[in-house]
C-alpha cells in the first residue's frame, strides 16, 4: 500500500522595478523597488501555491488563475492561496508542513520572516511552527544578485485527511 503522504515543489521568479509595491510572503516590504506581475507578484505565495497544487497533482497556479484574466489583475495573492487551500482540502488533503526559501539580494528579508510566517499560517489555517521561510542572497551573482529580480522555492508535504 502507498503511504498517504505526498510531496510538492514550487519555483517562481518575478522582475523587480522601481516604484512598485513589494509584496512578499503576504506582507508589504518597504523598499525602493517591488516585484512586477499580473497579480500582486508575491513570489513566495506563488511558489507555495505551486508546491501545494503539485503535491496534489493539480497542475499549477497559472492553470487555475490565468495571468491574462482581468479578474486576477493586481489581486492579493493571499486570495489565490486561500483558493488553492480550498482545492487541496476539497481533494481530501491536509498540509503537513511547508519549507521555503526566498532568494533576494536587497532588502534583508530576515527582519520580516516572523510576520510572513504569522500571516501565511493564518491564511492557510496552519500552525506557525509548520510554516518555514528561509532567506538567502545569491552572493551578488545572476539576476537576483544584480537586483533585477526575486525568486523563491518551496517544498510541501500533504497527507490524506481520512
Ligand atoms: Zn509569480
């Protein structure tokens, strides 16, 4: 018999541009630049959504919320995450834990991690201790290092509720 646990993985990138709001991990991070996208461009929430959908083999965030659909223009990604959690739970799954990494050169993410964890755990109706968020720079290498963009990765574990 197969175990009733499944893993999922998510990866996403957004461009950074001057004067944009910088939504990251469900909160507004003060910075000169912000992420660009059809939604609020919250890269951390997007990778968590993709990891959850991947774990349940339910395609990806772009499949469910098309970036050509005006309905999702500028949308708060927390709403997308809520909808993804509904899909996961309707399919009979519960989330065990989430581990994620934000890759960003500037500003420092670490001072904001506690608040991000609190906000995301609340949206997902999970315990804060089951939501891990880590941060790294890329040592000034590549598009993240040159502050042209932000990327993130997430892994999740889901399990059958029954
Ligand atoms: Zn995205």
